């Protein structure tokens, strides 16, 4: 009977071991893949949420960028700033503007040359220097025209000397050197 009991207990123990092995196999082959798949799907959902947040941020930035582009377009079309896409083009446009204004006032320029670009209180300026000979009335008309024109021009320095003729007498013609600056619209503003 002892052997019978031992055989019965042996069979029960074997059945328990087989049951545990079967549960382990089910866990390994069925539950672990399901948990792994669940975790993978949770990670994908989290990635999609992050992507959605980025796309929403992009859409908000796109609207802000469109508004910024519209403001910049309006600034450039306002006529307040020197025209041109580069400093060299702006300087050439400034020199041409100076020449045209002087010509309209009956003044012939002896020379014009660009001045280095400068920043004043956060605004970039392109400058030009013009030299001419004219009487005081023409110089006054030129200065008034320079300050009334668009794009806005600012007379930075004005140097006037009396022209002396070859015979040593003074003429009513003055030698004038004027430095003028115009503002430049920067391409980008800080994003809001």
C-alpha cells in the first residue's frame, strides 16, 4: 500500500508538474506576446500623441509665420524703406535716388559713393555721400526734397564751403558734401 500511495503521490506530483509546465507554456506562448503587443501599441499611441502635438504646434506656427510674412510684405510696400534685396542693391538705389533728386533741382553731382551700413537703435541704415557745387537756394531745395521723399532719407552730415574762383574772388557757388542714410527693412522679425 505504501507503494500504492507513493505511486499515487508520484502521479499527482507528475500531474502538478505537467500542469505547471502547461501553464508556463501558455504564459510564454500566449500571455507574453499579448503583453508585448499591448506595450508596443501603447508606445505607438504615445508616439502618435507626440506627433499630433508637433503638428498642432506647426499649424500654430504656420499661422504666425503667415501673419509675419504679411506684416513684412506690408512694411516693404509702405515705401518707407530702401528698395532692394541686398545692401549693394539698396546702396545703388539710394545713389540713383540722390542723383534723380539733384537733377530735378537743377544740380549736377560731382560724385556719389556709398557709406558703410550701420545699425542705429535696432534699425539698419544704408548711407551715401554726394558732392556737388550749387548756390544756396539750390542746396536748400535739395535738402528739403531729401527729407520729404519716400523712402525716408535722413541727412546725417552736411559740409558746405564757399567756392573760390581762379582769380581769388568768391562766387555764389558753394561746394557741398552731404551724407544721407535710408532705413532698411530687415527680412525677418522675431517670432511672436
